[in-house]
């Protein structure tokens, strides 16, 4: 259970802690049945079953294929002059295409699939908040509980929005929570401004002239060209971008020739990698410089190079007012000393960024403690069930404190 020294304040935490074992069982069931983006049929079904038991007002399905939105209305409507009448709370549901090497009973039952990022825990936390809000309804306004598919590279948030998410549920603010394995258990982090980096995918195809490895003078070796491009590309971060502007450029895959062909110079090499940054202007600089480098380096060797630069996710940027509000809510739960109001931003990506481009809001992290080998996207990762009541209480408290009811006590 949640460590006594880290117990949170408030009625929401105390109330949700009563069904902590049920949330744990639900989370572990999802962990054992991981599903990839837009394939979350079992997960979506389990969420819908649980929502019916919770007694929510409405359940809407089919947004972003497998997405689910539940609606809970407070004890009274929001006042006519209220700035916030509807709040959206989002949790991601999908797993990763990776093998799990854990041995506990709730490990993945599907070879090659694993909840390696904690989305099973996020879903359970939002479900806990939903149950609490439906049972108490101590707020004035409407809560939209958004169970989102396809965060891991599928842009499920954008898919839900394209299906009319915010037209059907006109949220004034949106909030999301992600676990943080490297942060102390129970610490809550929020950053005004950039919280997660933009995610760009780069694919570089170098074309030369293949031939015999013993007679390279008759060839245009694309492997040599690719090596020079890989080295030259690292100069962009150090020589074309100001030191104050963070950027990461990583070539993560080199594909050329055949492993057993020791004397065959291939005709083509494909490089695949990623660029991470926080500002659109930096994305523009990197794309322009990388394209120029690829073409000029390849041209110098008599080869050619084509760059495909795909902007997958924008940066996740919290609005300042909502980040400050979220920090205040967190402090009311765990105390100011356990709130990181300027948590260092991450170079990881997050498709909640699409929602934050459309609505004010904040993306938060809840520390789950640095257990050995328990890091995101690691084959031995597991969500820390001890933080389920805290995450659920944080979700619920955002609603109660943004849309207080005259009946609050």
C-alpha cells in the first residue's frame, strides 16, 4: 500500500483509498492483456464495463476507433459566469510492441506485447477518479473522462480530436498524468511551458553505385557516404543551434547490404533516426541544415541523398495558468515540499500535445520511485500500484477545485 509517510491530504484521497485493491486488480488485469494503438478492444471493453458500475451519466465510444469518453455531471451546473464549465481528464490505454521479462503473475500473456510505459496504471487512476466523482459529485460543472487509444506513435489524441472530441465535449481545460519512475514516490511534477519535446522522424536514403568490395574504385560507396552524414549531422546541435535551445539528433538505425555479403558494396543505405526539440523554430533550423548536409556531403562523393523529415508529435507545452493551478492542487494533496513546480522537461514525446494545442491545460508527472530496472520502455518495467490512489485523487481534485460546488466542505 501507499507508504504512510507519503499519505496525501483531502477527502478524495481517503475516499479512493477505500477501493485501492480493486484499482490494483483492474490495473494488473490490463497489464496482463496489453494491446497496441487502435487495437485496444479488450481494454476499451473493460473500461466501459467499469464505467457502467461507476454510474457515470454517459458513455461514448468510437472516438479515435477504440477511444472512450465518460461524462460525469456535478451536483449542479456551473454558474453562468464561470470560466470553467467542463474539464477534460485524459489517460492513455495502449501498450508497446516489446517482450516482457518480468515473472510476476500479472505479466503479459501476449508474446511481444507489454505495458512498458504505465498506461495500464494511468487508465486505472482515471477510472478511480471517475468512480469518486460519480459517487460524490461535489463540483459545479461537467467532467469529461477521456480514455485515449494509440499514444505510442499512433497520435490517438489527434484521432479523437478529428472525430469531434472537443466539439462534442467542449472542455475549457484538459489535464493528463504520466508516471515518473525516476522521481521519488509520491512527488508530483509540473512545468509551466514545455514539458515534453517535439518528436520528429528522419529517414535518409543514400544512393551510390554498388560493386565488388575488392574494387571500390569502380563504385560509389554509400556506406562511406552514410558514415560521413552521420558524423556531420552531429554538428547541427553544436554549431547551428544556440546552446540555450535544447535539441537531440540521433541516428538509430543503419540498414545496408546483407550481413553475410562481406565483399559486396551495396547500392543504397537507409538511415533512420529522431530529432527532439521544444520550439518550432528549432525544428525548422534542424530540417533545413540536415537536408543541406545530406545533399552536399553525398554530392561531394558523387552519390545522392534524400531526406524525409516527418514531424510526428509537436512539443507538449503546458499553459502557465493551468500549470500553476495544477501545482496548487498537487500541493493541497501532498504538501508544497513534495511538488516540483519546475520539473525539468523531458526529451520524450507525448501526443497529449495535440490536445494542449487546442485547449489550455497541463501535463503532470507522479513519481513512482526508482525501483531497480523499472524504467519506461524497459522489459522489466511495471507500474507502482502504490501511487494509484494519489494519481486518482489528483485527477479528481483538479475537477473539484476548478469547479467548486457551493456544497463543498
